[in-house]
């Protein structure tokens, strides 16, 4: 495999920059540029000295030397810490390339770590999540996955499936073998039921994990002029959306972000929903209804206590009804009451915290993306099929066949997938990671 090189820090002028080199020629290339003999270095070592392109000194660098397999990628790896000048970075990288290294693709260091069994796919994905995370909750979740919490959990279930498969296969192969327990439906059913239960828990946990990682999609709706845009501005503490006393001010969707209780809220302010002859306003209203379909939470701002015209949009949805402008109108109702104008929005924030309390210490190491969810769902459906077959047939081989599918989905979760799919997953990573 080629020896790869990439800048691991942003391509910006900065105090320091890190350039990574990994692969079978990493040592021999580094020896030339550092003008040092590295052959005897078998432990992690830090060296300080010049980096040379032929005889020209490019910079003084710190070199971190990792002898494979005790490195992130599992290969011989050198990390050069140089001064963060764009010129120096470019000179160092082009020198390494002239000596045989090739520019790494996105995520290629992680891909190699995965291919060399240093980490499984769940852990590799977690590295990207750590880098991308915007909240402490999502970072802590990803860190726990990187440490292997999730892999252990998945492997336990995978092992349960595998041992049941082994039992079934032995029964098929040696039906009368004297010391092998003859399996009956009664033996298998509780095991399958338990697996189904475990997968149901994984699915609900995944939903939480996705919320923690991607944040919550929160859509603010209401009739025109109720204060939706004022609320958005108050939540993000910025004057982003246009506010005016003229109904129908907002047409396009206005977005904002805020973190509440460690959870990222992706906020969407929408056009006031009502019947209108204004063509452009109507397009805005349709956009509002469209984004509403994808909302994790709807904040419905009411005009008054009895405002229920938009209730039809809330069926089967997670929502909070809020009465705004309580600085000028009094209400005896037990609705959540706020004043977006005077920034008295605490009651709404508290209600969001109550509804989505994910600060629990158990909420770390949760499955957290749609790839995971897709595979767990497939595994779940396949187990339901196993259960059905179990009730309908005595033929163990049919059951075994289906259970094999369940097992395959679990393998894919951890990383038993073909190279093209893994390349696709790693292509969303940063260069140098
Ligand atoms: N007194 C008072 N006025 C408010 C409050 N919130 C908003 N307003 C006023 O109500 C008017 C409408 O506010 P917007 O935030 O533009 O209302 P909107 O729901 O976004 O309106 P559209 O975009 O037209 O649908 C503005 O004059 C705001 O200053 C509040 O809490 N109290
Ligand atoms: Mg508005």
C-alpha cells in the first residue's frame, strides 16, 4: 500500500501545523528529510531538528515517530509539527511527495486504521463525529463510541445471534448426535424474543443518539404577526429575522441555531399560516408546511387562549403551544406564556428541557446515525421474520437462513462491508484524518 501524506490541521496561517505521513516507506522517506537514522526507533519517539529538501533546510520541526503497528493507522507513521506558514506546509508536503509519498484522500488515515483492525467501523465513524460535534453531549457520545462502549454492546448481541446460529447449524448437520441438545421451538423462541427486545431498545436509543448528534429540528409556526420571528431572534440572541407589525413579513424560512441543555436546536422561523391571495406569501406558507413534516418539535405560537386553527398540523407530532405577547395580554390559562419582545422566554426553554432531557449520564455511546438505524431496522425485521417462521415451520434450515441475514446486518454495523462502501463512508471525513 502507498505511503500517504496530508496536512492534519487547517490550511491557514497559524502558529503550528501538523503534517502526517503513514505507510511502509514512511521511515525511509523521513530519514532523508530529517537526515537522521531511524532504523533503531521502535518505541514512540519525539525528535527535534531540521527538515530538509535535499540540502536546503525548510524549517525546524518536531517529529513524532510511531513504529507500526503501534500507531493510529497501524502502519509506520511520522507526524511533523512545523511552523504554520502556508509556504512551509506546501514545501514540506511537496518534498515528501517528491520522495514517493502520495496525497491522502479524505479519511484515508482512518480508513487504514480500520483496514488494519485498529478500530472498527463504529469507532471510525465516531472520530468524524468528534471532529464535527457542536455540543458537549454529541462529543461525549462520540468519544464513548471511540473508546469502544458501543462496539462492546453490539458485539454482545452479535455473539448471541452467532451462538444461536451455531446451535441451529449443529442440529441440522448432526440431528442425532448424542451429546448435542435437540432444539425445539420452545428452546429457540425465548432467545428470539429476547433479541427482539434488545433490538427494540437499540432502535429507540438510536433515535436519541441521532438527536444528540444532529440536534433537534424545531419549526416555529403560527398565524401572521404572532411574534414567530421575534421569538427566533430572542432564542438565538441575534437580530436575524425581519420583524415588523405588518402581517405577512416572513416569507422565506429563516434559520438559526441555539444550544439548550447540551442539545443543538436547529430553528426554523416560517411564514405565518393563513389563507391568502398573495402569491408569494402563499409559496412561503407551503414551504412552512413542507418543513413542518421534518420537524422533531413544533412550537405553535398562539394569538390567544382559544387559537386552535392550526391544530390540524399537530396530529401525531411533538409540539409545544405557546402564548406570546404576555407583556400586553393577560391569560388565566395554563398555557406556556412568554414575551418574545421582552425576551421573557424562560418558560418555553424549560418546557423544551423537560421534553428532551438527554443530559442523563446513560446517554453516552449511543448509536447515532442513519446507517446504524437502517441496519438495526433490517436486523429487527429479519428477527420478526425468524419468529414468524418459527411459528409456521419445523424446518430449522429455513430459520437458520433468515437468522443468517440478521447476523450479516450486525456484521455490517461493526464493519464487515465491502471496500467501496467503506470508502464512501470515509469520504465524508477531513483530509488528514
Ligand atoms: N408586545 C409584544 N409585541 C411583540 C411580541 N413579540 C412580537 N411582537 C410584535 O409583534 C409584531 C410581529 O412580530 P413578528 O415577530 O414579525 O411576527 P411574525 O409572527 O414573525 O409575523 P409574520 O412573519 O408576519 O408571520 C412586531 O411588531 C413585534 O414587535 C411580544 O412578546 N410582545
Ligand atoms: Mg415573521
